[in-house]
């Protein structure tokens, strides 16, 4: 498992947090740690998924995710 800290733009409320949390919990290979307004912390199995797929899953909910730095 690899640790991933994402910045997520467009989140403004708890509804946003629930939407992103729900989507990430359904993403194969992802073990969610924390979702807050503007960020998510998770572990993922690179043999199952990758950062681009995780960012795309969040984009499907209407938000922009990226690895800061």
C-alpha cells in the first residue's frame, strides 16, 4: 500500500465530504483514512489502482483532486 495525501478543490461543505468519501470507499484498491473539506488522505494498492484513477473518481463527483507540491 502507498500513502496518498490529496488536495481537493471545489469542496465547501459536509455534503461534499460525504460525496467524496462515498466514491473513494467504492474505489477498488483504496483504503480511506480521512476526508475533510479540501483534502483526503488514503492508502492505495498500486497493483489495483493508481493516482490518476483516484483523481478521476473524485472528478466524477465534480471536484478537482491533485497531489500538492
